[in-house]
C-alpha cells in the first residue's frame, strides 16, 4: 500500500484480501488463481486489490510468506506455553501444533505448501527465508532432544527433520477428515518421532 496511510479499516480490508487469496490459492493453485476470484471471496471489487497490492504476484508472494511465518509463530507460541516440558515433549507438541495449524486453522500454510513448486522463482525468495527460519526452529528442537540424551544413537537428526517436515506438509494433499480424524493423523506423526528417534528405555 505504497504512499497510503493504513487506517484500521484499510488494515482489516487488506487482511480480508489476504485471507481470500490464501483460500483461493490453497484450492486453485498459482496458475488458477485470478484476482476476480479473490475479490469475490473478499467481498470487494477486483480493482480495489491494487490499492493494497501492486500486482497479483505481490499478493501471492505475501500469502506465501505469511504461510511460513504464521505456522512458525503458532508453533513458537505453543512451545512458549510449555516451560516445564522436556525436549521430547516439546518435539511432540510441535508436531501436534504444526499439523493442526496446517490442516485445521490456516489456509495460508496450505497455500504456501501447495504452491511452493508452482510460483516463479522470484516469488520464492522472501518465503524461502521464512521457511529457513522455521526449519531452524525444528533443528533446534531435535538438537535439544539429542543433547538431553533422549534420541537413539546414530540418528541423523538433519535427515529425519527434513523427512518429518516433508511428510507433514504433504498431508495437505491426501488427508481427508471423512476417512481419518486429525487426532489419528497427529498420533501417527508423533509415533514416527517417538518410535523413529527416541532412545529405548
């Protein structure tokens, strides 16, 4: 919104446009997303989008960045509420928080995951930096568990971290709440961590 003073009303409208774009992107993908679709979901006229975003790609980039940023903020908030949990419990809590945010709470993360390989490279730069910060959060969680002696000997925590994040993100493509509950999915992902990485008593 270059050169414009952002009022509370305009901030709400901008957020509504972003919400609508995340919803459309998560369902139609980058190639199928049109500003007219976004405007219809947002309940505004399509030309009004240009008051807030210079182009369709600017809007898409913001959604992609928000998808990575908001899931990181959510997981950090959940972990911040667990000051007494040990490193293993924090790791399992992060799995729960990631999946519930991705699949139940936010269209942004779904849009970001589904379109990561579709958008032009120049739209990936800012989102990729945020994804890197989120990946480091998970690296630190695994490192803390390893330092606490909770993980099995010989585990490559970097490989497992990438495999875990990849499998959780891919759930947006196949998970169907009519055939499998989110609670079951979360337990399955936590079991991957529990039985795949934790040291045996």
